C-alpha cells in the first residue's frame, strides 16, 4: 500500500524512529533502501481490501535489514505471502494517546 509522506512520517514519529517489531533504530533517509543499516519500509496493518486505509493509524514502520521484520514477520518469510496483523502484534507500536505499551519496554531492555 502506498502511504503518503505525512502518514509515513507520523508512523515513524509515533514509533520513535524504531522498528515496531524488534525495536531497532531506523534512519529516516533509508526508506526502502535495502543494504543500508537502519533501512525500513512502511507496511499496512490492513490492506484496502480488508478495510484498511492510507492513514497513519494503519501504517507500521518495519526494518528491512537484519533481522528484516518486514519479510520475516509481516510476510511470514515469503514476500508474496501476507500475514493478518494488528497493532498488538508489534511491541513498538505506540498507542494513539502517545503512551508506549508496557511490552515495548520489555523488548527494548532485551535488545540492549
């Protein structure tokens, strides 16, 4: 799904510049640029066919370099496959009221 700059930027800021799954720090300039440390892509929680939208609340930012959460988690290891996801599948997804979920703190402490 194609998100506009504002939706991607809002999701990136909401996630504090980290991958929503593993918590890895991402670099804003490396969107869709595999091979660069901190590369990332915007992924939809629900496709348009499933009732999703192109708004930030449907956008999640995932790393595309090791551990490649985009392919391994959001696509089940096969880029042609699609896994049903919700924001609760991502420890680093920050709620609308700006508070991080408790599980994100746990993942963050394990990553260090």
